[in-house]
C-alpha cells in the first residue's frame, strides 16, 4: 500500500467521527485529506460494536442540542448521500424504578421539551400498559420519545466514506498510526505502519484509543476505554413490530428489537478499564438473568450472537472537541457511549472549527480539553 507523502490533514480513526469529518471537510473544499483506520474495514472499531441506538433523551442542554442537530442529519441521510441507514423510529422508553430517578426524569423531560425535543413523561402505570411483555411492577415513571430509535452503523460510516472519496478524500483501512512527530509545539508528521505522512494538522477521532494517539503527540487525554457487551436472540414472534428501545435505568439494562428477535445488553458497573473486547461469559449470565426477570419470554430464547465493544469514557461523560496545546493536534473524542448518534454532527462541527475557526451548528466550545484542568465539568446523567 502506498500512502501520500503529504496531507493537509490526517484524520486518525475510520469510525463514524472520522468518516463524517472527512466528508464534511471535503464538502467545504479542503484538498489532500487523508483518513487512516487501523482495522481491516472502516467502522469496525467502537462504531461497529455499538447497539446502534440514537436518541434525544439526555440530561444536559449540550447533549440534547447535539441530538437535535445530529438525528435530523440521519433522517436526511438517504436523500443526501444515497445510502440506506435503516433509521427505525421505534422510540426509547426509559424506566425509573426509584423516587430519585423519577424526579430526575421529570426534570430531564422539561429540559428536552424546552429545547424542542418532544419527549413524553409517563406514569408507572403507563409504562406497564406500553410493555405488556415485561414485568415492571416497580416502575414509578418513564420517558418516551417517538423519534428515538436505531440506525445501521455500517450504513452511516460507509455512506460518509464513499461520499468523501467522491469529493477527493483519500481513505485507507489497515493502516496503523505508530508515531506523531512534533517540533516545538507544532505537528510535523504522522508515522504509520506504511510510512510517514508530512502534515501540519491531525484530527484525533480514535475513540477508545484516542488517549494512546494523544500520548504520541505528548497530549494527555482523559479518555478511558470500558468494555460493554450485548447479545442477540433467535426470532421471537411475540415481540411486536413497534417494540421500543427499553432501558431499565437503575440496572443499565436494555432491550430493543433486532430483526425478528431482541438485542439485549447491560453495563457491568464493576468493569475495569482496558482494551479487552472479548465477551465476559460470567457477566453475560448476570445480564441474561436480569433480562429474564424483566422479560420472562427471554427464558425460552436462544442466543444468536454476542460481542463486546468499548466505550470511550471521560470524567464527566461528555465529549472533547477542538484544540490542544500542540498546534495542529485536534480532538473529537470521549463520547462515553453516545458517539455513534452524535457522529454526524460532530464531523460537521470539526469541519467548521478547522475551516472557519469556530463551531457554528452547535456551540460546543465549552467541551474543550482544558475544562478538566479548570474544573468546568458538565455531568451527564443519562449514561447507560
């Protein structure tokens, strides 16, 4: 494989962030864009291992605004990029089973409604009526947004990759970044497994691996990789077509329709940081038992597939956008499990920052790297 010797920008990471950034930069007229992905195929890192959920339901203004900008881009995706992404608007139904959660849910719905997201607040009884296959005797409240749902991650990534290539961007899979040269405080080049590329600008969209890329440039990035895993079932004829994406919030347990069966996942609250993407079979049993308790029907299901992926978690569960102390070393990372749904707008935002010097579509300037040192953290509650 022969890489170009120079580039106006090198984008490190070929998931949804990198693909979106490459497309939007090319759309803005930038030439000599090079995107590098270490895996054999684009979108097979964190993006390809996610549950594919997209939602408006967040607890902070900035995350809601990111959804309000990003999800309509997914709705328009086929019309604009001629790529099917299977946006299924089944709605997310978050269920509160304690008084504290119920109070926070009420506050979150008020915020979302104020910003323009049509989320509904449900009573415990309304939750039970909507989910007759599930046992939610302890449900106190719920929130539901009918425009939330699921999307095909591969479709989104390849839609952007193909469109970026048509506009002249050069994209390479199977190329690993092994070093970054810095002179003084300025990026000089990127060293890869296939040789060096001279460049003055690097965009780090490496997700769970972004702190490793940061170390190469001498930049400390507070992003921690955390394993999350899920499994799918065989077809279950009892699951209705309009079954929503259900989240048992206190347990971080979720269900959504996948084909004719279910996709089920649960966060391991004792999970230690690391890059292990093998399925923890012991925890899968914990997940299965919790799923059967909530939906007895699962007991008669068989497992179709299972896999694990990585969240890229920051101390405040919000992403990092923009510049660092090294000139030309830019960040778009740390989405803490919400990167896929915010990927479309985030790539566009980075194109605005690079071309115009400011974020226009959504003002994410408060989500800079310096906020951690300066104590300006913004905590997101709706993390699953």
